[in-house]
């Protein structure tokens, strides 16, 4: 029996899983060591594949960044130090003698959710990933949207306020600058300094803690989610007005926050989407969690 290996390469971890019939059968996680040089993380990738190599027929890999799927080259990855124009497919095919395909990590998550998860059965789907970074990807008319150069969907750096604060990318007022994890925490900390809140009991805040307190009706935590829900709602409205999808999927850790996040998103989207009542638009959390990227990458390899 030969399986497909799906790999999700992030800035912190490499997650790999044996995939069969849309299920992850066996999964391992190893550190990426992304802060060193390309050789070090490449070695980690090879070791990971080495674990599985005898039981697989193909390899699919999702990586954050500008990924040229056609040529099999990682053009640039913000998470991996020194990765520029790395012909990853050629390197791995030479080493393991198996077909390898690579794609952007958010595209991989969307493929996973589209084929096996929240987007199953739809022809027009948009997915946001919310984490340290914010990303996007689209299925249009039943096909993944890659764009002319393969770089479509970089929605984290869509400007939602050109007078806004500076983003790590150098521009001002990007979506990520408002709803990336570190900025959610920053917003909460600012509010905690001004108002009484259960959040002040925590030494270090995380989006998860803020979500837990928001569900317990802490006013400050709720305010944080209302505010970021509004920003995400604006982003969703822009996408819906542009692409007219049937479903928008929100993935990433904070998508698990539930109602406290989705109510303000839906409320804002309703206000800003043109012809809202004529559309049947669903805004839902992702379903596959960590496995989405692995399943999508494996599917892409087929
Ligand atoms: Zn930016």
C-alpha cells in the first residue's frame, strides 16, 4: 500500500502526515529551524520525508510565501530565513525519486477545506487564515485561483486603512496589522490598561485567552473581539463584493473563538456587502484544524 505524504512547512514547525482516502493516518511534527540558513531547514524537510519514504508514492508540500508551483521553486518565504529562488521540487525529486509538488500554504489549507472540510460541494469559496500572519486563497468557478504569476490571494496585506499604522511589510494599515495575533494582543493590552478586566489576571495574553474571557462576558475581551470582528467583516465584504463566493471560511486558531468573533463579522459583512439579501453567503469556521494543510498538499500532489 502506497500513501501520499502531505507536508505543511511553517516558520516554527514542519508537520507531515501520511494521507489515504482524505484521512491523515500518521502525523509527525518537527521544528523547522527557520531562523538559521536554508540548508538547516532543508535538512529538516529531508529528515521528515525520510521517515515515510518507503511507504509513499508522492509528496505534496505547502509553504508560506511566494511559491511558483509550475516551476517548483520557492521564490521567497517570509518565515524561512534566506529562502530565495530555491528549486525545492528538483532538490527533493533528485533525493527521493518520487514526484513532488509544492504550493502556497494557504492554498493548501483551502484545498483541504474545499475537498474534505467546510467548503465541500461549493464552487466559489474564499478562505482567510488568521494567525501570526493573515492570508487568503480562493476557489473560483470550481478552480483554484493562482493568478497570472501564481501569487493570488495575499489578502493579509490588503490595505484597509491607508492612514493606518505601519505593517511589517512596510505598508500602512494592512488587514494583518489589525487582526494578526500580535496586534489582537496589543489591542487587548491597551484596553486592559484603561479598564477593569478579567484579562489583567493573566501574565501573558493570547488570542485564545481573550476568546475564553470574551465568552465569559468580560467587557474588555468582548470589545476586542467586536473590534477585530469588524475589521475581518470589512475584509470579508471586500472579497464578497469582488468575487461573489457562496462561502467564506475563516481558519486559524482564533476561528475557534465561536460566536464572539463570528457575530461581529457577520453583522459588519451584512452592512458592507452590496445586495446582501440577494446572496446566500455563509461565513463559517474551518473544520479540519491542523490537518487542512496536510490534506490539501497531499491532494495537490495527485
Ligand atoms: Zn502589510
